[in-house]
């Protein structure tokens, strides 16, 4: 019996001693202060920041360019085409608006935890939950993007072959010059070569003739009416390519380019429930990041759900200077859910529900939580 009592007393002594390491601290042993010029950063201090939500928009637009062919005026009477491209034109269209959220450090919400004795906190758990951020988060390594465009731009010659066999003809004429011989003047003939260029109508006629020859030759190959070799797929493919090039001389050419635009918006409480112009979009000039640019405005509206209002009944938010003066509290942010809508006129381009930290509440953990009880 005496041995059991001795063992029990020993265990109680060890437990009491172990608990006194953490529970014996006073509120002055651990201080949480806003980081600033008046707050010294001592060895062993822990610096953290509250998260800030940034909206990342990726806009995908398609640019269409149309260039008329050199023989567009003769498309109807020579090859029977109508509704061809007759003037240079550039048009834009929005194809997609993507919205992501990025958590960044709030520059106005840096805090320092100072401790003079052994300190035990739940900072790791808060960081994993996203309620606080390290001063060097990994999220900044994922914000890079490429500004390359997709599609062709036809930087070379648009119409390298205009379909004529020769563009300049040479004509030889006989000319005369007067030469004085003794008492008389005689006319001496000589040959003169004159070069004459083709008119636009003549070039169009030759291109139309070659186009008709290609179509006839393809028909003969496909029906077996010709003995010209080769009669395989390579010959048909080359005929089709030439036909497209000669047809473009009359119908014109068009191509599209896909362009990606990316920018970031940091929402604040002043934007809640209001419409904010993100950029301007014009069907003729494309996207302009300035809200005052040409075209129609693309508008974003953020409507907070107010789900964090219930925190007022559980934990008092940190709003007054008296609350901020307390040094034994660990501050963190609870985000609020917001509905985000991006519209162009009456058309909805994007809708999403996102967590926005700055629309929520900043609350503080009790002193015994950060001391380690």
C-alpha cells in the first residue's frame, strides 16, 4: 500500500511539473503586435500576415482579319463568285472569361509574435487552413503566364502567285531615223523593243483560265479520263492547294488569331454590391484595359453572402482600437463567400462563387490558445 501511494504521488508531481511549463506563463510572456517601425523585431519572433484575396482574370479573344484579293472586282464575271471580301476588315470576339482567386499577403495586416519563454501556438494549423499566411508563401511561384498568341498571322506574302504565265510582254517594232547623205536625206530603219505590262483585267483573265484548267484536270484524274501520271493522292492534294491559292486571288483571304489577356483585381469593401468596370471591349479594336477605352464596358459585380455575420454572435470581431491594443491575442481572418458576375451589356460572360478574405471578419483567438493550454 505504501508503495502504491508513493508511485501515485510521484506521477502527480511529474504531471504538475509538466503542466507548469506552459500554464505558468503570464500574458506578458507572449505578445502579438502589428508590425511597424515602433515594434522591435527580436530573435525568436514569428512574423505572419493575414491573407488577401486577389481576383485573377484570363480573357480569351479571337481576332479575325480579312484581306481582299487583287482580282476581287472580277470575281463575279470571270469565275462566278459572289459575296467575296472587297475591303480589309478586322473584327474581334470574346470567347471565354475565366476567373481564379489568388491568396496574397495583405500589406496592412502584418503581425509579429514575441515570446520571452517557451511558446506554443497553433500557427501551423492556421497556415494550413489558409487563415494566415507566411511572409514567403508558395503561391507567388504560380502566377506567371505566357503572352503568346495562337493562330497564324500571315507575316509573309499573302498572294505570292497571281496566276499569269508572264506579267510583261516584249514587242519589237521598226523605227526610222533620218540620215543626211551628200545632198539628200534618207530614212534608215532600226528595230526597237518595247515592254508592255499586263493590265489588271488581263492578269485576272489568265488566273481564271488556270483555275478552270486545274478543276478540269482534277476531274479527269478522278474519273480516269487521263493517262497523265502520277494519279495518286499527292497530285490531288497539290491541285487542291493551287486551286485554293487561285480562288483566294478573287475571294480574298481571312485568318484568325487567339489572344490571351490576364490581369488582376484586388476587391475591397467599396466594390460590394456595386458594378465595377474591368475593361472595355470593341468588336473592331479588341480589348482595352482602360475603362475609358473605345467599345462597351465589361462590368464586374460582387455580392457578398454575409455568412460571416454570424461570427458576431460567437466571437467579437476586432474592430475597435481597444481590441487592437491587446497583445495576448492571435489575429486571423475568416473569409466570406461572394457571388461574382461579369457581364457585357445583357450578356453574362462569367459567374462564380469565391471566398474573399477581406469581405470577412478579423477575429482573435483567446490568450490561453496561443499560450498552449
